[in-house]
C-alpha cells in the first residue's frame, strides 16, 4: 500500500487531506493521553508523599527535572528520525512506551523506583510532539495553522483536567497505585488506532513552496538556523518562560488547593478539574481562532501580540488565586485566569513552524520543546518544591503559596519576548511587502 502511494503521490496527497481531520483528532487524543499521564502525578502528590515519605523537593524532581531531562533531550534524535522516516510510526511506538511506564509507576515502592518509571514515561513522550507538530504543519496552510495547533493543544488542558479528575476519584476509592494503572493502560489501545488509521502526509503538502530533496541538516545546523532567526529566538524564550510558569502552577496547583485552601483531593477532582479543563479549552481554541483571524487581516506578527494581551489579562486573576484565602473567591479567580491563560499554545507553535525550513520542521519543534522542557518543565515544578522547602521554616504550610506567587511574578518577563517577537516579525513582513 505504501509503495502504491509513493508511485502515485497525488493519490497520497488526496488521502492525507481527506483524512486530515481524523489525523488531527488522533494527534490530539495522543497529546491528551500524554498530559493525562503527566498530570495525574499532580493530584496524587500528597498521597505519594505520605506513602513513600518524600520531601517537596523530591516531589518537584519527579514532576519536573527527572522527567524533563529525558523527555527533552531525546526529542532531538527522535525529531531527526521523524524528519526522515514515518512520523506516524514513531508516535504510535512512543505512545505505547509511555502508557506502559505510567502503569508501572503504580508498582513503585520507593523514590528510586518511581523515579526510574517516570524516566521511562519521559523517554516515551519524547517521541510525540515533534513529529506531531511537523504533521500538522504539513496538513494545514499558514492561515489555518494556529487554529489547528490550538485544537491539538486541547490535549494539554483536557488531558490535565481528566488526569486530575480520574486520578483523584480512583485514588480516593482504590489508592494512588490503581489510579496510575487506570490512566496508563488505555493508551496502548490508542497506539494501535494511530498506527492503523493515521496517514503520513507529504512534507510541505500545505505550503506554497515545495520541500526540496536536500541532504538532511545536522542537529548543530538545526540549532544554528533557529538562532539565526531573531523572531524565533524571542518566541522560544517567551514560550519557554510561559511554559515554566504553567508547568509550575499546574504541577503544584492541586497540592496548594489542599494545603492552603483546605479543599480535599476528591472535591478537586469532582468540582474543579472539569470546569478548569473547560475554561482552558475555551482559551486554547479562542486564542488560535483570534490569532488566525487577526493574522489574515494584519499579518502573522499579530499572533505574537494576541498572546501578549491574553496572558496579560490572565496575570491579575492568577495572582488573586494565590493571594486570596476565601476558597470560593480564589477558585473563581483561578477559573477566570484560565479563560486567558492557555491562549499562547496555538499561536506560539504555529509561528515557530511557519518560520521553520520545510525540511527540518520536526527538528525546530524538537529544539523548541528541548528548551521548553529542560527549562520550563525541568525547572518550574522543581524550583517550586525547592522554594517551598526553603520558605517552610518561616511560613509553614503556606510556604507553597509564596513559592507559587514568586513564579507567577515572572510573567511580565515572558510577555516582553512576545512583544519583541511581534515587532521583529512585522519588520520581516514590511520588508517583504516593500520588495
């Protein structure tokens, strides 16, 4: 079958475009399982801490650095492979690995065993996002790419929400170990569906310029090409800082709600997880749609400024969540912040894929994710855990609250880079229009 498609590329192109909705859905569900398997740890942290007798620093390492080192660094060789071979097959294999490792986390008897299984989850998840970004960029043209990336990013908010919901409810009745197995094992079935029904699109299918058969650039050349693009540099810094703040807050949010607001794990799962996922999904979809509409009228540079405005609107409500003691008002502020907070996902990754050379889109995605995850995922939750232990002698159980406030206050730094990326992209567009 594959040989027949290769000998008739027009048939393969037609099939890929006919199934692009199905492909996007499968990629989104894969991303959903990725974040569900990742986020379930957040709602289980307090149970795991008590069962295995761990510190906040150790919990932060499990949520952040231990996972991120392998997840981020292995993304580069996986992306290099994805730029040359079947991206669909890589995604299916990766999904199988991380789903099995998530289930095995439920068997851990100490910190070391849990750490090793979390490393396994990170190794598996390294093969998901770079090829997924590349496939979406091939299936959707620039004017529709932010919306498509926003749909894909629903996996983040919905996966996090359902990971919290399922993890909390199952752990309440059966313990945290069964909860890990419950969310891990179904991913293996999804991997089979990905392998059977996803179509591999031709590289550059939705771009005006066709991908030219040239020697594959080295990893160093991939880094160099991204560094040479000033807008890409600012986008990567902006999305990295934004992700670091987001990973820190989502990784420790359930623990903060339990410790400082006095809401139980079960109530978080029942009454906060799904509304939070809904508001986050609205934010992601609206951010992508608004970015595409405004870009069509004013140029792609506006997409960076959409993130600037939306994240700026989110900031005061995020701070209120950690500063207000009244649970109802604090949770209400949290929901409002989510309406704006996830708007950055679609526009950020769409712009980076727009700037990337066709032949190394997966490589650019992997480089972006390498930086995001080493700094954002690696340092965000880990830094919060370390700050919480550091502040504990002076603030007691509220040490986590103040650690999270410190992280939230880094938001303006990220916003500067989105503003600058928009300025530089506009200059490129103006120069192209003048020619």
